[in-house]
């Protein structure tokens, strides 16, 4: 018995076969901004971030924008409303 996908050509989906240098931050439309005065370093944003782009600073948490995809989960889950989603500046 032949596998049903045995006859699919390798070049059918070039996006999946070539590596891209793009990071999630390259296509993000909105980005989280941390209000350092409101952040109590509770780590809720860190726990909920699906890509772990939240980084710990001495007195607050901040965002690694290179890997942040702008999903807004951190802002939505922050119990202190210390994170706001803002429009990404035009390049």
C-alpha cells in the first residue's frame, strides 16, 4: 500500500521548505508597553506569555520585542493593568 502523500512534490509549499529570517516582531501590528509604576512584578504576564518574551528586570517585567508577536495575552491577564497594547509604529 502506498502512502497517500507519497506523490506530493517537495516544492509544493516553498514557504515551509525555506527558512526565513523574520522574527515575530517583524510582522506585529500591536505591541505591549509596561507601565513600570504599575508593575508589581507578580509574574502573571510571564506565566501566560505563549512565546516567553517577557523578561525579568530588577524591579519590573519587560518585553523582548524581537520575539513578541503582539497577541495581547499579557495585557489581558495583568491583574494590575500595568501593560497596555499600543499600535506598532510605522517603519
